[in-house]
């Protein structure tokens, strides 16, 4: 199993908009992305985190180059981001 962590450093005024992008693309992610197992939204005052679960590291890396991620998710989040949000972890 592998985890993709996206931490969104956003202005508190934009937290609802960031959560809206999560909601919009959660089902397409789970229904169409190869190897996708889970997607969780964690919200706190400092940031918003989206944790994605995949069958393996290759699936997580492939998602980062998919149109769903590069065009839709990043396109929706780009105006809200204050730093590079992506980290990928392999489970040991």
C-alpha cells in the first residue's frame, strides 16, 4: 500500500473552496483511478490535508500525471495554494 499526502497551505478564507475541490473530485478519483483505495480530507486552522490510499507506489505516482490530477484537481486548487503540496509515501 502507498499513501499520497497533499497538504494545502491556504488562507483561512479559502478553506471552504479547497474543501469544495475535494468533494467535487472524490468520487471520480475512487471510481476511475487505477489502484485508488481511499481518499480522506483533514481540515485544521493551519492547512487542509488530503490523504489518498493506493494499492502501490506506482499507482500513486501514475495518479500524479493523470488528467484528473494535473488538469482538474491542480487547476481547481492552483489559485488557493501557498506552497508545493504533494508528498508520496510508501508503506513499509
